[in-house]
């Protein structure tokens, strides 16, 4: 199940809050607007569909999902930012 949450309150122009979209395998992307978030969720869903039926004993679910997501994001205007690169979360 792909989930999302906000950090710092509800994201608005007047604050530094942002959205985070998460895949169960551990991949996360972040963005500032709800519309952009919804498009990232759609990308995650497409990538997740591409991994259905794969044997995760050969390739981990995270690696399989990341590869599928890279393919989806390559042709999408909605990539989101890698969560680990977000300076606001203490990385």
C-alpha cells in the first residue's frame, strides 16, 4: 500500500511543510503541493504494478521497485525529490 504524509503541518506557500510519498519497500519521494503529490502517487502505483509477480528472492523488492520507478519517472514530469536528499529531515 502506497502511503503519504505531511511533515511540518499542512504544506502551504507560507510554511516549509512538505509531502512525503512512501512505498512499502522503503522508497520515498517528497514535494510541496498536493497536486504534485498525487502525480507522484500515480507514478508509484505504475511502478508497483510492474513489480507484481516478481520473485523477490532473486532481486529485492526495493531494487525491483526502484528500477521500475526510474523507468516510469524517466517519461514523467512528476519525479519528486529523493527523501534522503531533503535537508529538512536531518539527513
